[in-house]
């Protein structure tokens, strides 16, 4: 049993640096607190949404990979190639220790990403598009690095929508950069820890560069 982090440290972070420090501090306890104790399942659901649309050898990026829960779910579902990016080095050390990721990079969603255009067949992101975390502007970069025809599967906080996402998602659709494949009903993403928190899973197909 590890000490739980008081999640107000995460929710009250005012800057990127404070949020990064909070996740660095949380890294050792994250999996046990969120997955085991809180019953978190966003990582499994973003993989389940994208799985029917991509081959086993599809090249995937886990955006905001944290400790690697999405990667574990992806490998468990039969995918063979997944990279990781996150701004917390301590969380990425946990991801690296799993031995399942290929390329692992420190990077900030919302800033230019150090990947070539059309690099990936799919991007997965769970628990990152939530208030105080990655800004909606990060979607343009994710669309850029996914090949036309590729997919982006992500959780989006539903009970407390992060600012700018609805408009950014609509703009990408109106601009012909992506099209909606499916969206789930809202679900309780941490039913045993924070039962008020709801997310939905969104799956988009990239059509062209944003
Ligand atoms: C709730 S955790 C989710 C981790 C993992 N995806 C999962 O589902 O277990 C959020 C992660 O997003 C990362 N993060 C938050 N904002 C970010 C940003 N702007 N750029 C990169 N990573 C970010 C944090 O460092 C943290 O590892």
C-alpha cells in the first residue's frame, strides 16, 4: 500500500511546471492509486475503441503516456509498436520500466512536437484532455503527426469539460482535417475514487494535415 497523493495537488497546479512536478511526485503511487484503488479504466477504453480499425503492426503514439497504462493495454490487445511522450520524466521512467515502448520522449502537448508529419497510424491519449492538463491547441499537432486515414482515440473530461476542446474539435471537422468515427456515452472513469468524474471516449479519423 502506497501513500495516496492528495489530488488537489494536481487539480490546483497553476502552471505547466507545477503540474509536471506534481506528476513527478505522484509517479511511484500512480498505478496503485488510480488503477487499483480508484478503478480507472480510460486506458483500456481508448485502446478498445481504436483496436478494430488498425492492424497489429500499426505504429502508435501514447500521448501523455504517464506510467504506461495505455501501452500495457495496447500490447495486451495485440498491438506491437507503441511510442510514448509525456512531460513528466518520472512518469516516463515508470513507462520505460515496463519494457513495452519503443521511442520514449519528453514533450509537451500544446507545444510543437518533435515528430515528423504523418509519422503515426494512430494516437492514443487517456486522462490528458482534462482541466489544467494539455490545452486544446495540442490537437492540431496530433493531427499533423498522424497519417491521413489514421486514427486518434482519446478520453475527454465530460462533467467538467476542459476549455477550448469543443471548439477545437469542431474546427478540425469543419476544416476537413478529421472526421468523427464514434463517441461513447459518458462513463465514470474513476468509479471507486472520484465517482463524480465522467469522461467520454472520442475516436476521430484524420483526413489531412490541420
Ligand atoms: C492522469 S495521467 C494519465 C496517464 C496515462 N495516459 C494513463 O491513462 O494512465 C496524465 C498524464 O498527462 C501528462 N500531461 C499532462 N499535461 C501534459 C502536457 N501538456 N504535455 C504532456 N504531458 C502532459 C502528465 O504528466 C501525466 O503523466
